[in-house]
C-alpha cells in the first residue's frame, strides 16, 4: 500500500518512538530513526524511549528505559518490549517501533492509538524456515521449541505483524517487502516502502579531503577506499581484504565501524601483506569526515535490506562498488555502469577486484559515476522521506476513528 499524502494544516501528533539504542554510531537503522525524529520533531511532539541515548535534538523528549538484565539479549528484548508497552499505553496518538515489540492496543487522547512498525532486517521466521520442508522443517521446529531465545523472538515477531486495522508496517526496500509478504501473508495490506534518506552535503574540495584525511590519520596522498559497517563479516570485509593486494600499491582502505572484531581482520590484513594499507577508524558518531576523505566506497555486503551507507556515499559524490540486488536492497534502484558498479556475487574475490580496479584506474569513470550518484541521492532527501512517514502516521490515526 502506498502512503497517502497528508493535507495542509494537519494536526500536531504526540508520537512515541521506540529504539533500544538511540545513537548514530549504532548503525544504519539507528541513523534512519534519528534522522526521522529530527525532521518530524519540527512538526510533532516526539518522545524517544531508549536504553542507550547519545543524541539531543530541540523539541524531542527522551525517556531512558531500564536494563536490569543486559544478557542474554533475548531477555532484555522481552523486558524492553514490556517496559515500553507499559510506558506508552496512554497519551500517544502513534507508537512507532523500530524494535521487535508487540504494542498492540493502547489509548491516546481517549482513542486507540495508531501503531507503526518499521522493519529494518529480514524476519526471524524467514531466516529459520525459508526453503525448509519435510524433515528439515520438522527439525528446525524442534530446535525452536527447545530454545527460549528463538521462541521469544518468533513470538514477539508474530504479535508485531498481526493484522490490525490501526497497524502500519514500513519496510526500507521493495525486496524486504517481498520477503515480508512471503513470510507473513497478511502483511502486504498494511505495508508501505519508505527508504532511508540522506542529508545532502556540499561536495568536498581537495582542501576538504586533505583536512579530513589528516584528522582521521589517513595518508594524505594515494587512493582511499572506504568501507563502512559495524558487522565486518556480514558487510563483506573479508572478501574486500582478499581483493586489496591485487590493487595498485597506493590504494589504502579506511574501515569505519565498531572495533570489536578489528583484531581478527587486522591479522587477516597483516597475513595478506597489507600492513600500512588498512586503517581501522572505529565507530564514528559522524561519518561525514570519512566520506570527505575517501575516493570511493566499497560495499560488498552479504546482506543489507537497504544499505544507507551507499546512499550517503553517493550524496557525497563518491563512486560506489556494491553488491547486486540479491544481497543489497538499494542496488535494486541502481543501474550498473551508470550510477554504481554492482558485483553479482560479493564473495567472488576476482569479480570484486575487477570492479575495484575499474574504479581506481579510470578517472573518467569515477567522475561519471560520482556525478550520477549525486543526482540519484538528490531524490532521497530526509525532508521528503519524513513527509512519507508522516502520511503513514495519519493513515493509522484515521483508522483509529473508523
């Protein structure tokens, strides 16, 4: 279903936003939620319920949710769902969850409130049962019923996507919408696609690039590839490190993301003779300096429902090498050779290396891809994305009165 366009003079809504981690360094899902909150707080009364908060925006009210048990994670997820359900049962027009929570019924200003669920990842049920039949499916069910963790996640998910008149489901890409439809057949009637957006920056000058490299501790000369992702393994860093030795010696790689697994990949880089060519920058609260410092983005992800980092890099005018649409949601919107280079199988070192060699060795191609990338990204500004989200809110609120 496509979100309706809200009319002029719409009322100010009181909205509860649920995110366990409200911190821009958390990842793409967190940056998506934060950007929408910043936009919508200009027109609505926004309340954020989170366990970790590292953000401040004018007009936003923050409510810290307790974390009595950090691990196992499934117990904390259940606690967070219960605690936020209790906190948002009354007084809100909309409860908008980016988490695996149920939040079925409540009352806002005397009426049942609207419910919006934004899905950033492939459903647990899909990962567990997709393609399994017969004995294989039975064995998987046995595994599920013997695991409190899996039972909790599946139970929360089933409640989350239960068909209700006031419920709206938002997915970040068409491909994720198709997966949702195959996994939860009732979901299409409730579902809208709202992609991530981007803050559209000025293009970096050569002076800006040099200053960013110095600030980040990167070499001031040579070609800088950028990799951004907290889950190094899932985002394809291992394959990228295998492809790097075949690139010109002046090509360096800057890695942005949580540093927990950096030692493992540092060892891989050293074993491949890449000492001095790979720089682990850790998690950055603001990734913009890394985009300014880079000459291209490499994103050989094995699984991304959208991939905000690709859109952000394109907005900075960077040429992009990314996985094909089978692995990366945004790639379904891109054109190979026009505004990006797409790799059919991101695990294929030769294919990835060939695309990276094209990027590093052809200045005219880089210029063309960068210009077209920026043109593509200009159609996904956060202000427009927020209007789409707002329309979903009003659709849900209208359903509470019917």
